[in-house]
């Protein structure tokens, strides 16, 4: 039985789902309010094209700009310790 090169079990805190939902809601408010009307004024095509371009833009913004920024700003609140046992990462 070898006990040599074992990696320690990494412990982490997982954000609560309701906190992630609130953060996502807050992140979506401005883009959903401003981007579709702005694109509708620029794109004079079918509504489906305008909506598709707007959704694609919002997904890119949420993935690479808004959620990383909001997650960083709200990290203390998002990852605060709860009274339950800490969970193993990846479960």
C-alpha cells in the first residue's frame, strides 16, 4: 500500500443557488433593457434577426464581462460560509 504522492482533498465553498440567481438577475437587467431596442434601431431586418443578434451579444457580455465582474465584486457575499459542513469540490 503506497502513501507517497497523494494529493490532499481540496475543500471549497459552493455559492447558494438563490444567490447565483439574484446575481444573474442583476447582471441581466441592463443588457436586456438597453441592447434589443438599440439593435432594433440599427438593424432593419426581421425581428428574429434582431433578437438573435441581441441574445448572442448578451450571452457574450454575461459570460466574459458581466458575471466575472459581478462574481468578483460579490465574492464575499456569494461565498460566505454557512453553518453546514463544507463540501468537497466537484461533487
